[in-house]
């Protein structure tokens, strides 16, 4: 269960980064977001 919580926390952090830095300027963060979304 702890692993699930950690993944959730990471997803939230990535979302925060995504809002701060547009994916166009930081494709790396954008790709990470797609990974979590399942895209």
C-alpha cells in the first residue's frame, strides 16, 4: 500500500511541475505526465 501512496505523491508533484512549466518548454515533464496518465 505504501508503494501506491508514493506513486500518488509523485503524480501530484509532476502535476504541480506541469502547471509551473508548460510541456512545450519542458517535454521531459510532459512525457512523465503522459506516462502517469497512461498515454
